C-alpha cells in the first residue's frame, strides 16, 4: 500500500518506525526481535535508512525485502542521490517492484568518507528533486516521500528559499514530507505554517527520537541533525546521575511531544528507533490510556 493512501484514509494519527541495516551479521536477529516487539503497536509502515554515500546500500535492500517478506509490513526504503546513477536507481526500483515494495524516501544523502563536495560525490542526481523527477517519470506507481527540516536546512540559511525548494519537490511528485527530529514542537508547528503559506498541501509527518543517553544527546548536537536542544531538556540531562535517568527524562519529554502533536490532529508520527524497542515502546504505553486507546 502507498504511504499517501495510508495517510489519506486514516481517521486517527498513524505511527511509523525507522530502522537501519545492522553492520554485524549477529545483529540481524536482534533487529528482528526489536521489530517483533514494536509490531504490536500496529505501525502503518516502517522505513529503512541508507548509510553515508550509500555505504549500506546492499544491506538496506536486503533488510527492506526481508521485512516485507517476514512481517508483511509496508516498507519505505531510503534512496539517495549520492553515488547513484540512473541505471543503478532503475535496477533498485525494478527489484523493489518485483517484491511488492512501492514506497521510497528520496534524499540527497550524506557525503561518503573522503568526499569534500556534493558535486564530487554525485552522478546523475545532484539534488533530491532530480531523484524525485526521475522516479515519477520512470516509476509512476512508486510512492515518494521527502525530508523536511523544522529548524531549517543546515545548508540553506534562507528559510524562505528552503521552503520554496521543498515546494518544488512536492510539485515534482513527492506525496508527503517526513521531518528531521526536533525537541520543541513549536519548531514543527512553525515549519508547517511556513509550508502552508508556500502552498504545500501534502501531509507533513513529524519525526521523534527520544534521548536515551547523555552522549547521544551531545552527538545529535555535534552532527547538526536538526536537533536544537532546549535549555530545559539540556539541564535535566546534564544533571541526571546516569544514563538510566537520562532515558527516563528523554522518554517523558518525547511523550509530552507526542501527546501535544496528537492533540493538534497531525496525520502521523514517525519514530526514529535506533533499532531499539524499549524507549519507543514506553512512549506508546505512556500515551495509550489517553491518546490511542
């Protein structure tokens, strides 16, 4: 089923989870254990990421097809412009169609190690919009999602121009937008309003990732993942005695985010799980009595 159909037909907010392909063979069983633990929360779809420069390309495709075969869940595969040419993308999408996989998230992607510019690392697709256009022209039955940045794209300081670029991707064929993670819902609501003013009318799905360790929180800030850390959250995490306490803080913070988003009648919420079920599961348990009962 296409994600756009899932979103358009849903009466209540839909939930989705993101996973990444394991590096080690022994971690595959652990990942599918995580998936089995999260499946009872009835995700409407799940997504699978690419590594920098397409470094996990083969593992991504293996994981996408295995999830589809073993669980029957609707799967969204990330596709990136970096290090990809038209023939490679054609082969990937043809294989996906053969396996009944009909949704992708079209991204520019991260630079591979050793590359100094996107021009150097790209082949046929310099920007995500080029990938969107290619998919739409050659695989019109494939559903397409694109990324949004509630706190602003790190390489486009002009926010007006940033939203215009996003509108161009929607006009080129993107069905929905999923956002980078954020910790202040005001950033998401402002982003949605900016999109509305630009005439973007596709669903904008907020991306949520609970903090689970102090190191993880600092790492998000270092990588500029669209993660402005509110002072209140930062203070709580830095004053926590250990990572167990940090995880509790992060889960409670994310729970409040999710409750507020649901109260604003959003179409769905996308959880960045980092291949672990515990934090996401606890958020669902926290909201189940009032929000998704």
